[in-house]
C-alpha cells in the first residue's frame, strides 16, 4: 500500500465509528498519535489525498481534515477487514 493510503487508512480508522464519518472533524494530533511519521510527511500525504479527492482539509483555529465518501470507498475496497467491523 502506498504511504499516502496508510494516512488515509488512519483517518478512516479515526472516523469509522462516527455516524457520519465524512463530516467528522479529524485533527492533526489524532493522526500523529496513530502514525509513526513526521508531521511534514503526513502533510505531503494529505496534500496528495486532497488532490485525489479523498480528503478535504480546512484551516480553522487548527487544521481540520475530513475524509470524503470517495476516500471511504477507497479504503473499503482495499481493506476487506473494515467491511466486517
């Protein structure tokens, strides 16, 4: 799996139990706590994922990341384990 998709998978893991995962406001610290990568690398992944339409980032008082429906579909199509949980 490409490294950027590992970041997408992390975001999905954070949001998947929310009733509306595509509107869950994921914050950078939630991603950083679950990935063993430097923030600058995660930022590169987020930029690529946003270009692909798989996440949306918005700068409010802090950076907010939301996974899109396309991002959810990408993870579910790649990871059968998530379809069962």
